């Protein structure tokens, strides 16, 4: 089953065209890694899929829902969870309260059931013992894992990760990618923008290289990382892998 499909998607910010006719399909249970230089359109593509940015042309489908149709676009939030570079936790709320807030406000779930679901989500990311802690009492890796739990609590069919580890100190990256690996093993459909090439190589079913708003090359990690066919892919990977 195709979970995400982009057809000839164009996205501009004023006169700057960021996505230039992107075509992409992601199947159920597939982990697709998006790589590319800063400003290439990677994050914009995720934001388009999650209806955080309108498009100027083309079609975006999530679980058969036409996100390009303004009348139905908001339906996407029933099925898609998104984790950003910044944790965006409320500092005055505990980890559990951060996780349960959307369950109560968006899904209108009563407090008792929301608490049960919130604790279960924190357990999935290994933080059930931190339910009563405030963000300032948590490390950056723990805060990002709370952000992942917040998205998982809504029981999404698709998870989008937008450079979820890039704001972390290097020694904390592993605890977040570990949770992402676990989700992949559980069969979660995932679209991941990342600079963590080890994670991309080990966990991705497919790697997509975006260059200047277009998909320049895509393929299995074993092939794309060892013998890319596009000169721009070769140049990018050499720069990233040898820095």
C-alpha cells in the first residue's frame, strides 16, 4: 500500500522555487532516508507532506487523502506524526503532560485514558521513569525522545523526522537514533531527513538524494553509498563522509 505519494510537486517562497517537480512514493512499512545539502528542499518536502506548507503545483497524497485539496488537507494530522530538529516542549509541563496535551485537546480523550496512552508512549522511548520530570531536568536526547513519544501517542501511521538529531551533542545522538531504529523494526512507515549516514546506511530501505529542489538520485543504501551514478551525489557524499 502506498502511504505517501508526491506527484510533480512545486513549492515556492515568494520568487524562490524550493521544490521543482518532485515525484516520490513511499510504501507501507518503508523507511526512506532523505539526504542533501542545506537548502536543497528536504525539510520543505516534509512540511508539505504534513500540510504545514501549501504547494503551488502538483499533488500530495497521504493514505489516499489529497493533501493538495484545502478542504481535506487537515485530515493528514490523523495519520502523520512529525518530529522536528527543535524539541518544542512546553517548559512548564512535565514530560507526561507534554505527551498527553494533544491527546486531550486534539483527540478529546479523557484525562485517565490520555495518561495511560502517554505512559505507554514514554515507555516505548525508554522514559517511563521520567514522566514527572520537566524539560529543564532532561538532557537534549531525553527531550527529543519525549517529542517522539508525543508524536507516537497519537498513534500515527506515518512518522516524519526532520533532522531530529542535529541539535544534539554527539554523545546523545545514539539514544534518539536507537528509538528510530526500534520504530523501523516495528514496521513504522518513516520518512527521515538526516545527516547521520551510518543510520541511513543501516536502517534505510531507500535513500533519496535531493539537489536544488529535485530528486537527483535514489536507491538502496548499499548501492547509493558505494556506487552513486549522479556526479552531484558523488560530490555530496564525498564531502559528508570525509569531513
